[in-house]
């Protein structure tokens, strides 16, 4: 019983085998993951990989074809309103009302929250996203970066405990990107928020996220703790054989199975450097027709490899 | 719910587009009032040319009440087109802008948002009608004065005493609000089906034109469907100005000739509103928000 209680307290988001099909297109395919409380969770994938579709399902903007989503231990389709009370989100582009000012936007969205949000909260949010000096200006005069900041402000104005940011650095200049990175770190570290942040750039995610999930063509590719995934002691290797299916079978049955990385084509492992010769040896012993073992330098290489081969 | 309605009203009245309809109605009414003020006598003579030989009318025929009736006849056909500008943009405009997803990630159900949007669009419609009533009735009464209302129907004339007129206009405007709310709900339904504003606006206008033509055509095939078309009932505000007569053919003050017709029309229009809004809610609830 205690174990179950702890589980629900710790897992803010629990996604189980969700899929979304648009006709014959599988935008998200049997995806599962969990986000723990107080964590910055990096959701990584190429443009069109299914990140935004997944985020829209988390926010109940899109109905999943199958699977189950729990947020704060509650099912999104049953307790949508209670869940969204504690969630702030920006989704893809910062689309706003061009005829309203930054302050009017925050006031408007403060009105549709059940929490009491006063003038001081709105001013603090404007300060937090660096828009205090443009608070009265109409959004139609804003740059893309300023709109992005206001979008984040709308997501934060009601002080949610879960923040979902879909590509929050889109359109921002290097300083803006650094500011958002700092803000995400502040929200998680100082305010104890749980943040799910998506991007198509590993370099953006790796600096802020505790945990990383990479998806490609709607499928989970890699998930793990950022430090471990980026551990220079571990190398990503591609096993090249004439029979990948057999190689996978052999590795999956042996002691190297924990190092296997999911991949549609080819066999990839994230393995300590010292164990590469042992892997080689075991494959040879198992009569796998080995063509070679290619070492990738980093997670970035792996990410680029799986996304560029598509 | 009230906070959602306030948000929607704030957005409606923050947009310059909203005031086009108010401006257009004011411009049309002022032009017509000005024309009738300058050359009203010849217009009145033209109206009465067929009965001048058989009937002598004392008093001021071209008074504020008649001007309002003329204005309503002219404008209540066109006001629906102005209503469509806002109503048909309520959901599709937000989908096009990408802001629908901001609204639907707040802790309120889509049903509440759709209802709030419909109520806000309805308030806009009613305000437009009140503006029309103010300019067409009260400003006309102020400019042209008041007297008995003399109306030329297709094969008879109606004379309503001036103290029996004002409540009929109240009834006519209340009826007109149902007619315009039907247009609002139709625009709203089409808006829920689209991700851009132009389609639903043009669609609503086209539907009104199409069904109005069907309603006015006297072809037996269309006669079957006519009673069910909202456009057949939209102009029945005029029934408030048909009066009962006694055995001596004298008008009975405070009477309406065909109350059942008004009631039937109100029921048909209300059913249309319920049908269109319910369909909008169902569509939006099932819709994936992809914009």
C-alpha cells in the first residue's frame, strides 16, 4: 500500500501505450513514459516526430486512438478539469490575440483560472518573462521571441505545479534561449515545479533536463537519465551484420541486453567502452556474421543518425 | 461560466471588426432618415398613390412609427449578414489564430467554452438589435414625431392608433431577436466545422440567401419544406402589426390578428437555435484541436 502511495506521489505524468492515428498515419505509436515530480523532463525528436501530438494528448486537445494518460494520478479523460487546474502549457507556436496587450492577455487568462490571481501576480509574471516594459503594448507589435515569452507567461500566471513547454525556444535569439533555459532551471530548482520541455535540439535539452526521452516517427527510441545517456564512459555503437534480426536475438538473450537501444533499422547499444571487445567476442562466438562495430561519439550522433536515416 | 462569458465579450469588443456592424447600421439608418426628412412627402404620396382616390388620411402619415417600420423592413434582411461576421468567426477565428488551444487547456470543459462563446455572440447580436431599435425607432420618433401608424399591406390597409403602437415594436424586436439568434447559432455551427473564418461567414450568408429564396418561391415541391425553414419564420415580426377587426370592421386596440402564427414561428426558431448549438457542442467535443 505504501509503495502504491509513493508511486502516485512521485509520478506526475504516466503515459501508457498511447497511440494516435490520423487515417493510415501513425503519429504516435505505442508510446509509454513517466515524468517524476520536480523533474525537468526533456522530450526530444525531429520536427514531425510526434512530440506535439503527444503533448496535445497530455492536454486533452487530441483524443488518443488507444492507451492511457494519468497526470497527478488521475485519468485525463475523467478528471480533465482538476488536472488542467494545475497545468500550464505552451504548444508549438505562441499564437495570441494581436489586438490585446501583454497585460490584457495575462488578465484574461487569470480570469479563467480558479485560483485568485491578483495584480501583483500579473506584474510578477511580466517581470519573470521579461515583458514588464512592454506590458501595455499590443501583441501585434511583438517579435516572435516576445510572443514566445508571453506564451510562457500565460502558462505560468496561475502558478501551476506542472509546466509543459512545447518548443519554448522557437524564434528566440541566443540570449532569449539562455533566459528560457535559466527560467526552466529556476522553476524546477527553486519553485519545485515539474517541467516537461520538448525540443528538436539535443543541445537545448541536455543542459536542463534530468531525464531525456527521444522519439522518432511516433516511437520511443531512447529514454534515460541525461547524465547516464551523455556519460562519456559509455559509447553508442552500431553493430553491422548481414543478419540484424539474429544479432538482436543474440544480444537480447545475453548479458548485453541492458545496453540495447531501440531502433527501427540496425542494432545500436549504449555500452561502456571497456565492454566493446567482450561484445565483439560474444557475437563472434554466437556465429553472428559481423561486418563491423561502428562507434558513435555522443548521444547527439545517435540522435542525428536515427533521425537522418528516416 | 460568467467569467468565461466576460472573457469572450472582452475579446469581441476589443476587435475593431465588431464595430463595423454598428457603424454600417448607423450609416444606413441616418441616410434613409435624412432622405425621408428632405423628400418624405413625395415618398408618402408615392406610397399612397393607389388609395388617394378612395381614402383621405388626416394627420402625419410619415411619422416616426412608419419610418421605423420601413427601416425594419429594409434592414432586418441585411442585419443577419452583419451578425454572421461575428458569430461565424467565434470558433473558426480562434482555430485560425491558434488560440483555441489556449482556451481548451484551461480547466473548463469544451461545452462550457462553446456555450460561453454562443452567449457572448448572442449578447453582441442583441446589442446590435438594441442599437437598431434605438436608431430606427427612438431617433425616428424624435426626428419625425409620432402619430397613428398607417400601413399598406398587399390587399388591405392597417391603421393602428399611436397609443397602440409602441408595445407592438417591443414585441417585434423581441421576435427579431429570436430570428437573429437563429442566424447567430447557424453561424456558430458552421464556425465549429472550420479552421478559417471566411468559409463559415460566406457559408452563413449563402445559407440565409438560399433558404430565403426557397421560402419565398411558390413551387409545390418547396411548399412541403417551407414550414420547417427558419427563413420562412424570420420575417413574422410583421404579424405584430396586423390587427383584429370587430363586426363593424373597426380595429380592436391591443389585438393581434394571428397570434398562433407568431407562436409557431418562435417555436420553430427556438428549435433551430437548440439544434444548431447542440450540434456545435457535439462537434467541438469530438474534435481534435490540431490548429
